[in-house]
C-alpha cells in the first residue's frame, strides 16, 4: 500500500512560500517520489480599517491595513 501525503503551506510572504516549495520539489526529485503541485489556492485578504485619531475626536479619517495570506497545496505519493 502506497502512503500519500498532502502538504498545505501558507504564508504572508509569497517569496518565502515559493522558496519552501522549491526546496520540497528538489527533495522529491532526489528521492524519486511522485509529486503533484504546487496548486495555488485562493489568497485570503484580511482588511482592518482603523481610525487615525487615537481619541476619537476630529475628522473621521481611516487607515486601511491589509494582510494577504498565500496558500499552496502539494500532493506527494
């Protein structure tokens, strides 16, 4: 019976994520194991609107902070 592994990777930094995927691909190539992927999954965007004024007085101006979470999926058999 062949065991299979599903590896889900996620990161806020897409360069680091792609670097880890390339390292895994090199290891799989050296060992001769079959691999499918990397399959890019949808990027999740977390948006947080924050008031600029610390006291709540004054004009209502907002900062909009965003964090993107990039995901990849690998199948190894």
